[in-house]
């Protein structure tokens, strides 16, 4: 039996809200864990909230910690050079320490590939000038 449109719509909205919330949590964790990408998760959370909650969409875009970052990234304006340098420095420092502590060749290779991919992505982003 098919559900009424309003119930189906509520279920779809709830699904997007949950996925957006999980993605937001992963993005926030990614701010302090360089191995976890921040930007894709924050953009996914914004996309999900756009389909489920106007209030959460506004909250993400107006958040004092990452709202400007997301808006500039979404608009193609890029990120400040200081942010690029800080992100790449923290990324490589964390990868180096992790590789040293985890003496498993496969893990070290995966970490290296992630570090190179994130570095290339950050380097290709436009640099935002105030």
C-alpha cells in the first residue's frame, strides 16, 4: 500500500534532515581531524538541509565558525590563503605523526594518498581576498 503524499514528503524530509545532521557532525569533526574532509561534508549537510529544513539551512549559512567559509566556497570565491596554509600544514603534520605511530604500510600509503589528494584540492581552490 502506497503512503499518502504528505507522509511520504515528511519521510523524505526526515531522511534528508538525518543525513544532513550526520554530515554536519562529520564535517565538524573534520575541522580537527585532517584525515576527514570538512568541506564535502559541510556542503552535503547544506544540500540536505535545503531539502528538509529552512531553519537549519539558515543556521549553516550564518554559523559564525563556518558560515562564511561555506558561502564563499559555494559561490566559487575560494578560501583565504591563511586557511589554505593552516589546513595543509595541520594535514601533513597529522599525517606524519599518524604514519609514524601506525607502522602499517597499507595505512601509511592510504594516508599519503589522502594527504596528496586534499593538498591538491586545497591548492586548486581559488584564493579569497578580502
